C-alpha cells in the first residue's frame, strides 16, 4: 500500500493525567494516509487513552496535535469529526432496533421537512455498502438480526462514509467468528486503499499481520517501540508488548492466553 | 452466515416478517380471539352500538396511550398521566366556572399539560433522575394540586357557553362518536410521526442506544424532554374529553388510569427497555383491554372479575409474546 509522503496526523509529546496517575507520558506518533497503524499494548498501557485523545473524547494535558501540518486543538468528538477524524467504538455505535439503512444515516437522516426519505436512504445506503464491497442482503433488516461481523461492517461503513482522513478502530474483531474476522479485515484493507489513515487498536496479534503496515507499542504510558511489519515477527511483538523485561517463555505463554 | 449470501432478494422471507412483527401479530391474534369468544358468548357484543360505545369509552385511554408509546419507546415511563388527567379535568371545569370562554379554557388546559410534561421531562433528561421517580412524584403532586383546587368537590360544567366542549366529549358525527374520531386522528398522527419522521426516528434511536445516538449528534436530552411534553398534552386532551363526557371536573377522575395506559402500550408490544414501539400495537393493546372489560360485563360475570381477568390476560399475553419472540429470534441467530 502506498502511503502518503507527509503524515496526515502527527502527535508530539502527548500527556494525559487522571488525578495523580499519569496515563500518557509524552507520546509521539505519526499517522500516514493509506497506511494502517496497529496500536498495541497490555491493558492499562495507554492505547485506549491515546485513541480517545485522537478522537477528541479526551483533551490532552500537554503536547501537540498536527493535522496536515497545522496545529489543531480538538475539544470534543464533534470537533474531531469536523477535522474528519472518525472513531468506531467496540459495538457501541449501532441502534439494534433500527434497520441497516437507518443506522447508516443515523443522525444525518435524509428527509423532506422532517419526513424521512426512506427510499433514498435505502438506495444511497446500498451504494455506501457496495463501495466497500459489504454484502448485506436486506437493507431493511433490523441491525439486531445481523451477525457480529455484519454489524461491525456497518459501523465501519458509516464511519468511512464521512470521508475521514483518520479512522480509529477500537477492537473491531474481538468477539467475532473466524469468517467474520476475515470479512472485517478485508474491509479495513479496502478503507485503507482509499487513502485513509487507519489506526487499529487490538489485542489480536494475528490481525496485525493481515492489515497493518506499522505497529506502535505502548507500555506504561510511553510509546516504547515502533516497527514496520516486514521488520518484525510475532516473538518480538509479544516481547515488546509485555515490556521486554521478562523471559521469552513467559511472554509466549501470555500471548497464547491472549489470542 | 449471510455475509456471503447473494445480494438483496426483492421479497423478504416470511420468517423475517414473522420475527419483526411478532409482537404486533400476536396481539392481533389475541384481540381477534377475544372478539370471537365474546361474540359467541353474547349476542350483543358485535352490535354496532356496543362496539361504538367501547370505542367512545376508550377514547381518553387511546389518546394518552399515543404519548405513552413515545415515552416507553425512549425507555422511560410516565406514571403521572392519570394525575395530569385529573388536574387538567379539574382546571378545565374551574376555568369555565370562572367564566373563561371554552376555546381559551381548552388552550389553557392543553398548555398546562404541556408545561407539566416539560417540567417532568427536564428533571428526567437534564437532571438525570429516573423517569419512574420523577413521574411517581408527579403522580402524587399533581393529583394533590387537583384536590387542593377543587377541595375534593366535583365541579359541574353547566355554563351554556361551554356546550361545544360537552359536544367534544359526548357528540356524534355521522353515527360516529366524536371522541373516538378525535382519538383516531391522534393515533394516525402519532403512527406517522413515530414511523415516518426524523423526530420519530430519533425517539427510537434514543431508546435503542442512547450513547450511540449522542455520539452521532442526536440531541438526546431534548428528545427525552419532548416525549414527556407529549404525554402531558395527550393527557390534557384526555382530561378535556372526560370533562366533556361527564359534564364535570373532578380531582378523582382517572384513578389508576396510568396503569391501564401502560398496560395497553406494553400489551401492544412496545418494549419497556426502549427502542421498539408501534402505535398499531398500542391501539390493539388498548382495544383488547377495552373488549375484555366490555365482554365480561355483557356475559354477566361479576364486575369484580374484570380486573382479575384483565391482569391475568396481560401477564399471559406478554408471557406468550416473549416466548414466541424469544424463540423466533433465537432460531434466527443460532
């Protein structure tokens, strides 16, 4: 995948403090268009906090965020959206009792003087799914009736339809069946191919090799390492996640338990 | 899974249809069953006069149930509707007694219902107090105000100038009771708004997943407040209809009314958890309750039995409903 020459989004010295607990201790990170960055780390390593800083859910206590070279101050999720940063939260973004088309257009329904234009939403919703090669047989099916993979695909398609520069995905493949994981990973690759900077927060190390070009490792609030996919292997990834100060056998055991 | 299924078939399968409409279908079946049963047991049941009378008596409940369907679809509850009916009913009679012309009194009463709803909605959505608590307090306070205003007496509406209001509660047009016509208009409007408008979609979204709704920029708090304004106004309308029918206003009106309204809505398949609600279901739920009450009286059972049977049937219908619904969707996902 050819990535953009200049970073689309650039974080430098990002700090976040909760009370007496410094969760992010000055993190630098560059995101490039057309590239998927895997953000990994053990629980409480700061990867969720970092993705929330990028999505505007948290305001950093220090550091700088640049978008396309310009320093921006992201004061909230809606402002992040204005900067074309989209986040797909783990199974939190859909309304089960509303149909597929309705969910794709949730919050920006097509309507004429308040009356929903359902036919148009069905048609355009279908186009949105087709563009990413997502197969959902029935646009009028309630989302509750769909499989986990289909639901995740719809959530990603909705985020992608805002033409984001940066797309943050929080654990998109946990709790999915094997075939569904494949479909979602293929979808991530298609979104990436559109030139979007994708960030994948995940515990599933095998997914990293399928979609990521680069991995950033978080450990106790610091970015401890960054690797290009072709320069690393599973052993090293596991070592870097657990902090590198334990012997390899324990590390591998833990990797087994995790995946 | 259907991930790799061929693209959209033009017609949807029977199974999908059944699952999606299981709630409304089962209450329809139940309603028809009740009608058949009572028409066999009593020759009077199916007479047009009887049916129209049932409809006329049900009008206040049907009107209020529209507002209640919206509230329950957001995942809330409004226990104060009976007390709002009593308050508006009493205020209507008092206003007419004080010499206000009937159109002004009508507007005043509807406005009062709206303001009461707005106040309760504000506590629920902006102060984050559970609607059960807020409206339980409302139930007590509002009937208390009605008692205070009327001192417990029934206020007659006998001013000749108030005749149009009495017609609203008692009159007939082309052989059809006016309150029932009014209820049908409100029901049709409610069904349209809930199904076809952006506002209705937001109501459903807030009930289905408030967090998701908030994240996509739906003004959840405003939507949540507005549904209580709806129950306020529809309850006030019910209060007017009752004032018109009985020709008096009293603080004792509509005691236990909230339970009938909630029962009708829930019987109609609107989920107490929010996110799913249909006005059609609510109509059928209300009519089922009405038909059971009417039918049991026609077949000369003890009037005391009506409450027992109504309660038992609500439990039975909802039990069947969850069983059927649960099994169908389990079959789909498995």
